[in-house]
């Protein structure tokens, strides 16, 4: 089956009016939550999961993909205009973009980010189109020990990369793993850690943990340290649009950012932090005017913004081909697949080819929609920030209740929401990363299953786990990943320190 | 090494508005809590078979490993805390990471999050959500209680019927009346 033919078939599904409608809803919703504080793509998709009972899977995933991409566009808007990067991926965009906006070049920065996102999103989707089937093909021969090794690599990378401390990263991961074993053991049918509660037999849903950590935890945290600044919207978005000079300076960073973002996003380590840092560092090194960095260099917007979007497409590669989530958003996408009784992985391309290719085609469509939604209408989106914070966070809690209570109207779920929400508060105050909890929760049971299968096949010999060259090298990489923070902090310092002292003070 | 990369930011925090000054924060209870959780998981694993005839590992082994890991990581955390590990609150839009906590606002929000435990099964979703909405609004500085409740009620009722239409069951409107 060739990728191009499949893609064309995917377009024929994605361009149906009903699916265009869902792509539009997703893109608009995604941009909105990207702009709004306190709510991001992962939380939005989690809250929409119950609705999936009413929508065909293809339409639902087209909408979710729109949310995923849209949030990237919306996030760059607020980083540039207000210097409030909603997530770590747009930190670098805020660095130079906000400086540009302050210098009266906000419109150019916004356009550069939006067009860069479009270029990167389109190229990365193209790469996904051809890389995903190839990887899925290879994944067919993966044995359980290979999958187990891959998941271990994913665990260590996630715990090490996200957040600032390895100990706290691993604690977050193991909290997720611990919650993951609650319920009936899939292999033997024995109840584990249910504390005598029949409701816990089914285990703890990812949705509950995600909603509680993100919505409830964030609400408690922001309430306790609320910065009661009057809503002020963009005095900064004016100024001239991109000049010919700007285009010339942005073009190569867009391409380089894409080249950096996509492969790194596709690695099991995933995340958009490393590629954006890396892209920023590269652009500063290659720039003919390095002195402008820290004072609003357009290359510093173009590169990281492209890298960010390309990485977002990149995370779909391991998710679709291996069933391996590498970020909070892809964890909830995996949960959505499971809701429909689908298991992402090599077989998905065979058993649900229509769905996969319609999803990939919709990414092209969504990118065009988002460019149209964001370039001329940016002033409109920023108006969302005028929603009074008391009502915004009140509304977030109400929707969190819908998400949790609507699952199965169970009191135990509400208790989980409360306790995990408090934990989310503590994790924010003491700087524990959130995403590893979710990855551990959803990937833990899968890793355990693969481990037990591998050992069952190997008749209990632990050496089975390193019996294939792939599994052995993946496990070796997992150990090496422990050294990543050294590299990260070097990158971070290289990116932050040199330009004009410490740019963070400008906030 | 992670400490290194954090230094500029925390130094800056100390310089600016917060004044979270000299004495390092030593949240011992964090490490103790992690160890306690690990202990609970270890205790839960005791009653489960660790090995199985065919698969070599039984349903208990993973639980044991996780419990052990939590205990060890909790120990690491205590060690870090003893050596003055810094805990800089995460940056968030709308929040001042370095600021001291406003406990009244925090507790109001906690009550809002905990309220469903008490009222969801009796008063139902719309009433509970409306009150929680007003409580959160209050925690965020709104002082117009009546208006907040009205807005919360409208939002809750719309959410209740909207999601019910989409096939999400949110229970009876006011369960205590329909019994």
C-alpha cells in the first residue's frame, strides 16, 4: 500500500463536509484553549472524551488533531503579546517574540509565528505521511521484549526530560505507575490495591487523573497565588507586517526548526522543550546579527516556533505506529483510541487505515484552517483574555466536574478528583512535572503486560529481555538517557545566558 | 546540575516581590509522604503472588517493585531536602510563582473542589456545580456572591442539559427530590 494513494484516500474522507466541520471546531477550540490560561490541549481533549460516544471515531480524531495543532498557534500568540508562555514549548518564542512586540513589531512576530507554524506543520505532516507507514512496517516484527524495552526507554526519558529534577521526575513517573496497577490484573484476574472498593476494580481512569491534576490542581494553585492584574490586551500587536527582509530572515529558520523539531518529537523521549531550545541555540549561532538576540531577533521566533509545531506532529509518529505516548496530550489521545476499542500500533494501519489516513489528511487541512483563523483574526482570539478570571477558573472547575462525574456518576471518582487535585497543587508548589504521572498511568499496565508476555515466552529467563539486539540497545539507551539533564542544562544556559544578560528578567 | 540551571531564576525571585527569604524551605513531609505511599503499595503486594507458574512473575511483582521504588525515591528526596534542595514553585499564567500563598483563597477553592463529595449525590449536578462555581469565583477575588451564583447556575444548567444531550449522563437533576 503506497503512502500517496492512501493519503489521497484520506483526503477524500477528511474533506467531507461533516469532517471539515469537526476540523473547524477542533481548530477553533484549540486556538481558544491555547490562548486561555489554565486550560490546554490535553485537558480539553480529556473533557471531550465522553462525547466520543456520539461521534464517529474518524470525526472525533479529526477534531482532536485540530485541538492539538490549534493550541500551538494560540500558545504562540499569548507568548508574543503577553510574554506568558502557556507551556514550555513556547518559552523560546516568548523570549524574542515579546521583545519584538515591545519594539512595535508585534504584527510581524505574530505573522512569523503563524506562518512558521504553518510551514513546519505542513512539512512535518508530510514527513509523518511517509515515515509512519515505514515505521509501522518495522514495528510488525517487534516482540514483547522489544516493546518492553521501548517503554522503559520512554519512561526514563519522560522522567528525566520533563521538569527540573531527576528525582522528582521519577517520583512523578512512579506515582503514575502506582495508580496504574490499581484494579483487576489483566492476566490473572486478581484485584490489586482496591482497598475493598468495588468501584476501584476497573482501575483509575486516565481522564480523572488528568482532569484532576490539570484543572483542579491548577485552579487551587492559581487561587493561592493569584496575580490580580486587570486584564490588559494587546497594546503590542500593532506595527508593520513582515517586511521582505523579515521573510528572508525567517525562511531558513523555519526549515531548520522543522528539521530539528520533527525527528526529536518523534523520539520516544518526545516533548517540545528540547527541540525549541536547540533551534534557538542554532539560530543564534548561525545568525549574521547575533547581537540582536535578546532584543527581538525574528530568527528567534521563526526557528523555535517551527520546531515546536514540527515536534507536535512528531509525537504522532510513536503514538500511531507503536502506541507509545510521549506527552500528556498524546497520552489522552491514546486513551481516546482505547475508548473506541482501537489499539494504536502497526496493526492500526491495516485494520483502520481509513481512520489513520483521514487523520493524517486532516492535519494538512487543519493547518490551512489555522493559518486562516489565526492570521487575520488574532485580535479576536486575544479578546478571550478579557474573560474575568473568577469566571474562567469557576468554569474550568465546572467542566472538570462534568468530565469526572459524567464518566460513571461514581462517588469514588469524585474522591479521586479531590485527592489527586490536591496532589496536583502540591506538585506545582514543589515543582514536580505532571506529564510523567499520566505517561506512567497509561503506559505502566501496557509495559507490565509486555514484560509478562516476554518472560512467559522466555520461560522465565530474565535474559529474554535483552535477547534481541533492538531490546538490548533500547535498554542501553534508557540508561544513557539518565545523562540527558546535563545536556539539557547546557543547552538552556547556552540559550538563555548569552544574549544581553538574563532575558527572563524582562517579564 | 539541575540546580545550576535553576539558579538564575530563583536568585531573581528572591530579588523581586516575594521575599521568601533566608531559611531554606524543608518540606520533610513530602519525602515522608512518598515513602508512606510506597509502604502502602508494598503492603498491598504482600497478599499477591509474586511468581506465577508459567510467566515467572505474578501479579504482585510489579506492585512490589513500584512500592520499593517509591520508598527509595522518597529516601532520595529526603536526602536532597536535608542538603537544601530548592523547590521553586512552577510558573503559570495568572499566578505569581514566588508569592506567599493566600490561604483563605486556597481553602475556599479546596471547599469548591471538595463540595461534590458532600452534595453531588443529594443535590445533584446543577446545584453543586453552581455553588462550586461561586466559591471559585470568590477565591479569585469576586465579591458579588449573588451574581456569581446566578452565572454559575446558568452555566451548570446549560452544561447539564448540553452534555446530557451528547449522551453524557450526569445523574438526576436534583436526586433528593426524585427519590
